[in-house]
């Protein structure tokens, strides 16, 4: 499978990654190679194999429902670019 | 053309855990912004989610209550999207292998029972809140809600009218509160709903293109939003247009739905299993525990009330509408030892009337089940008449006194001394010869006048049964 430069730009946009125009072709080649490898792996017969959700053969440990985190807003917000009235301020996200 | 409406609902119920689904920050509503958002909720580098066992237990409980298959093995996935209400850049949700599989719920509409399929229910984290006003063109973000456990309950497209959709939503609402897994507070956003709505020509098998309605936060709005959307789709198709699959926002002020589609590219969530979380195993032991904890469910309770207490369907529906009310009712019966019928009449009548009039929740009732039972006992043993009881009830509502204290203080005891009643009746007959004549000449209605006079003369304290009997005897 071969990705076009436009498809690479679209993928970068979806992942919100800024890429240099000059690198687009190289990314297209690398990503296409990866997809080729996946296509090759896709040929393997796996119908009888249960999909793996995690490489570790263990089950999730659960946490008791207790509150042990306490307010550290001041700490967290000391590194925030902009705050007001306890809120984090970000560029407007909807019109 | 005749159209058929097809509706499926996605209900989001916040699980009533103390801490968040993947962090140990509090989920309490109404705190100062961002004071309950810890490093995990803020998506700081290096933090790891740890799953809350209570959230899992609650999801299993819901699954069992709708007769669903509980997955023995369940997986969390990342749903990727960029929006500042979830700083990680993804929401932890479930895609394949949700905790709760196919189940069902029976709803009742216009006296008919209909079975609505539940496709699945999965656990996920809630997002934070964005505030778009008053920040000099910026958006304010409060992440207290981020990470609150949500159970997303997805129905089959089995509903055929807005009415059915509301009935289904109410039923789920009733159920999650019965199970004590969600407080159901819609104003605070604990229980929310999106509706998938489409129409198709009647008789056609294939579904039409659906629109997803967001932001519906009350039962009233669900019905209105669906109806207005159905109208929009009919007008659109009948004037030659086509419905496009999109997300639409319901605006309650204008009673319209409008497209939320932006010029941006459609979202591609790129789901994949979350490498930070191992698969969850729902053990037989957990299942057994949850099953043992399962309360009597609304439908079973309703049938029992009809059978055990001889109620009609309507009373049983009212009394089982919440677990608290049903418990209150049964506590009144137990405490008073009175006939169920008397208790039913008083709880559904005066008591609920007063609760609704005051806009109170049953949990905030000013009359405890003990005090109401105290009143009913005095009706049952004929200490007071039903009419006087209403008077006593009003005082119970306003004060902390018991019914016995009120009856004693205000001298409301029924006159049981038949000699005293007889004297009063004799006097009424003597004072009203004209009415006596009318009655004897066949005007039965005048009988009510005599009863009224007797009750007035005794300030309502005479036993009405006795007064009736005595009057009948005397006026022969």
C-alpha cells in the first residue's frame, strides 16, 4: 500500500502534528513501508487466535473506591500559561 | 406519505462512586473549579490510570438488572480526539468487549408493554467542562468532572415514537436509582441522553439516515427534541432533500435542532486498546456478590405490591416509582399494622399530594413513616374520622408533634358516646321541620343536609357512620 503526500498531511492533521513540507515524501515512504509490513502480517492465519489486548499476560488490578487525592490546584496552575477564577484558559474552541 | 420514526438512545449515567474511575480524586458535585482534578485527570506525563473497583461493580449490577450478558473479560480503549476538556488527547472508553452485553428493558406506553433491546453498556470517563463566556475571547476549563465514571447505555433502534423514547429513558432512570449506582440528577448532569433519530416510509425495512441529537437534559426536552427533529426530516424529504448523517444540537429556547457540523474534518477516533490498562476480569465471585446485593427491581416490586397489598396497577406504579417511596410505604404498613388499603390511600393521596405540592423529594419528607403510621392507627381504631385526620395531617406536616399529641391537644377525638350524638341529632330534627318534611316526602338529597348539620354541631368529631345510621333510624 502506498500513501500519497496528501494522505500524510491528513494523518498529521488528525494527530495534530506539525510536519515540514519537505519531509512529507520521506514520511509517505516510511509509513507505506509500515503498512506493507502490516499487510504481510495480515496474511497470517489468526482466526483461531484470541486478539491480545495487552502484551502482559495479567489482569487489571482494581483500586478501592476511596478519595486520597487532595486539592493541589495552586501547584498545578503555577505552570499553566493562563488561569482565571480557578479555570485554565485556552484558545476559544467553538464559535 | 406515511412515515415511521426510528429512535435509539445513548444514555450517559454518572456512576455514584466517591472517587473517579481512574484516579483517587473526589467526584463530589459543585466544588470550586479544578480543586478535584489531580495529576491523572490533568493528563500529566508519567501518570497511570488505576481502575476503580466500585465503578466495575456498578456496571455489572446494571448489566444483571437488564438481564444482560456480563463479559468475563473486558477491555478499555482510547478514543482519540483533541479538545481541551480532556487534556490527555483521548478519552478512556470501551470499544470491543464492553462490560455489559445485550440485554433488555420492558416499557409501558398507553397501557401496552413493549420490549426495548439494550445493545451494550460500557464504562468510560467523563470529560471536563468548557465555559465559553466572559474570558476575553478565551475558553475557561474546569476539569473537576474529568474522570468521573460514566456508564454509556446504548439501546437498539427499537423505539417508534418520542413517547416510547421518554418511557425508556424514565425506566432506565428509575432503574439506576433503584440500583443505587447513579443519583439521576439531570440538572447536575448526572444523567444525560443523546438520541439517534431517523424516519422511513411505513413498511420499509431499511433504516433511514439518522441524525444524532445532543444536549438533551430533561425528559420534557427529549420528547420535544425528537418531535421537532422528526418534523424537520419529514419536511426536508418531502421537499426533495435528503437527511445527512450528522450531530445536531437541541436548542430548548428556540425549540429547534441545528447542525453542529463544523468545516473541520470529520472525527476519526482511532480507537485502540489502552496500553496503560490491562484487561479486566469479571470473576464469578464478583458476579455472585453483585447478584446477592441486587435489590428487588421495579417491575418485580410492582407485581408484588399488586399481589400482596391488593393494589391497582396505577397505585403500584406510583408507589414503586422510586425505591425510597416504596420503602416508605412498606415502613408505614409495618409500623401502623393497618390495612394496606388505608395506607395506600393515604400515601398516594394526601401524603404524595403534599410532597409534590411542596416540590420535595421523598427523602426530605417532613413527616416520617412513624408519624404517618401514628395517624393511620387512629383512623383505623376510630379515634378520629377521615375528615379530622386530614386536619391532623396538616398539623403533622407543619410540626414535629405526633398524631396522638395533636388529637389530644386539639380535642379532636371522635365522639363515641352515642347518647351525646343522639341528643344532637334530636335537636337538629326538632329545629328543622321543613327539611324533615321534604325528606319524608321522598327528597333523599336532604339527607346530606342532616349529616352536614350533625358534623357541624360536633365539629366533625362524630363518627359519620354512626351519624348516618342514627339519622336513618330517627327519620323513618
